DNA sequence: TCGTCGTCAAGAGCACTGCTCTCGAATGTG
DNA sequence: CACATTCGAGAGCAGTGCTCTTGACGACGA
């Protein structure tokens, strides 16, 4: 039942965009709007459920994108494959992507559950760097210019999620993930309209540039 | 009159978030909601006006950020100054930033006027690269790996907006602009929550990394 | 001075939204 | 058989964007 509600809500989200109507979902189920409240205490809770599902769907797309690269030592190929998988999922599910990464809804505060699901995709990306560091392919670039406060934040994140990874490599991975997010959002949110038509190629070009900066051979 | 409406709408936007209510604006003006329709044919038109104003406000912030660097030959300093100015404006006006760069409203198609206003900020950034190329500080890095379709898109954009700039430099400038957008959006849309506390320092760190990639000395 | 013509805002109303509350029917369970 | 629980319907509240009609006000020309 709650799965049927979520499925229809996802369909409506894809068709109509962000403004999901409980009443429309109920109507399509042949029910009255108040019946939905048996299964979800509020519209925000429904959105939260969709968000968590979305993070996991994106994370799974990223993980299978990584797993499909047979040469596990090909760090660059794996990195690019994950980025492309992220973009493909986003292009295929633009409304859900906007729900996950777009402007936050005013009254809505993301519960803790969403943030743990959100880390799945960047974790696969940075996991590639961990593999490279463990294999000796990637070396610690040193503290570079990480200033004090940033250093502390990154160290905390490293200890919590990516044990053993040098901070500088974590920083590079985060930089790459943020650019992947930025490039996808830039495209999906209409900023590329009228300027770039070859979107996939342009995205790949950007990811290759970032792979250079990260130091992926 | 229409300026008063826009001012109040901006205030409501900043206070409440994206869901701007015409009736609330009218209420605050001591008018009835239908009176607003004398001045704006629809809510979307009001939003369009706010969007155009927003793009120009951001563009002006970027331009003054650039102009305040006295050493005009300090390309890297100018680039970083513009990026910081963009972030400062965004942090100061998060709802307006979300309106400009966040998830697009479903039924809303951005009119041509908005896209011309939108180009003002990236134009100041890439203008820095133009200055550097004209002065000989920056050299054409060559065609690099720009594949065919991307090459065509970039050439068209170059001819239209940045005459004389080598495509590879334009590509690097766009990469830097997209990362600036990505980093600001990542922060403002809540993706940094619980991970990075030193936001300004982390942003600056990212922009320095990108300045290296772009080749700013 | 009188009549006309725009401009402006008010008000009622339509269709829609999220959400709450109550009530009746169905479905087990002791 | 009687009870309890679950489920959905329905009415209703306060809010939304938007349309249409109505009336007040002021400027202008005859």
C-alpha cells in the first residue's frame, strides 16, 4: 500500500515537477485524500520517504557503474564511470534529482536518515581513491594548503567515514564529487540552455579535467 | 508601485522561502490580492522580474568584487575575489540565489530576458581570462581534448560573447564558473550540513584548487 | 457645469491545496 | 456472538492563484 503510494507519487513527481499533490495521488488511487494520512502522517513525510529512496537509487546506480569496470586498477576509468552513472540517473529522473539536490523546501528540515543515505554516492567515489591509496597508485599529496579549520573538518569526516585516507586525497575526492554535482545541477537546472547542446560530451570533458586535477592517472 | 511590490516580495522570499504568496504580499500592502494583477499579469511574471533583478544584483556584486582588486594584472587575485563575491551575495540572499540557480519551477519556462541577465556573472569571470590572454600572461593551452560537438558549442559561445578568446581558455573559465556555482549550491542547499563547518575557508580552498587547474599564476 | 472616459482597487467566486475530525463499514479475534 | 481494530469516506477549515464584475475617483472636453 505505502509502496503503491510512493510509486504513484514518483510518477506524479516526474510528470508535474516539484509540487506534488497528495489529493492527486489519492485521486489516482481511487481514494479520498484523507485516506493517505493512514500511511503517511504528512506530505513532508512522504517526501522524506521519496528522498531516502532516491538517495539509495542514485547510490546504487553509482555503485553498479563502478562495479561494471572490470579492471579494478583503472582508477580513472572507474571514477569516470561513476560520474557518468550519476549523470545518467539524474537525466533519467530529473524531478527526483531536484528533490535530492535542488533548493530545499522552506519549512522542511532534512531528518538524520536522509543524510546517511546521501553519503552513499560520494562514498563510492572516494572509495576509488581509497583503493588507489591502498594499492600505492595514489600517494598522499601532502597537507597542501589546507588551513586549520578545514583541516579539522576533513579530519573528522575522514575518521568517521574514510578511515586511513590522507586528508589531501579526501579533499580532492570531495572536490571531484562537488564538481560532478555542480555539472549535473548546472545542466538539469537549465543553466546550459542555449549555450551547450552536446551535454553528455561536455560533461565527460569536465569530468576528465577534474580527474586530472585529482591526480588520477 | 511595482517597485514596492517587488521589495515586499523580496522580503517575503527571504523570510518564507520559495513559496511566495501573492495574497500575503497584497495583505502587507493593505490591498486585496486582485489589485496586484494591475501591475503583474501573473505570479510567474512577478517571479521573472525578481529573477532578472537577482541576476543583475549578483552580476553587480561580481563586478565590484573584481573592480576592488587594484592590481589588474593579478589574475588569480581577481578570479578569487569574484568567486568570493558570488558566494557572499549568495549567502546573504539565499532565497534569491535558490530562485536563480535552484530547481526550476515546473510550469515555468525562463524567458529570453533572464538568460541575457544570467550571463553577466560568468562574463566577468571569463573577462579576467580575456585580460590575461590579451596581456600575454595566459597562453592558449591548445585544443586539448575538446571533442567535436563540444568544440562547436564552445566556438559558437566564444564568437557570440567572448570574441578572440581561445576555446580552451573559455572551456577552463566555464569549468571554474561551474565549480563556483556547484560549491555555492552544495553549501546553500544543505549538502555540507554536518560535514564541513568552516564553510568560507573550504570554499576558498576549492576556488584555489580550481585556479590552479585553470592555470592562473 | 455636465458628461465621458481611464485608472484603480474592492469583492465575490471558482477550483485547488494540506490537513483534521468524525462516523460508518468491514474484518478479524476472543 | 460480541468486541476491537483497521480502513476509508465525507465534511469542513484555512489557505492558494486567478477571473470577473462593480463601483469610486479624477482628468478631460463640450
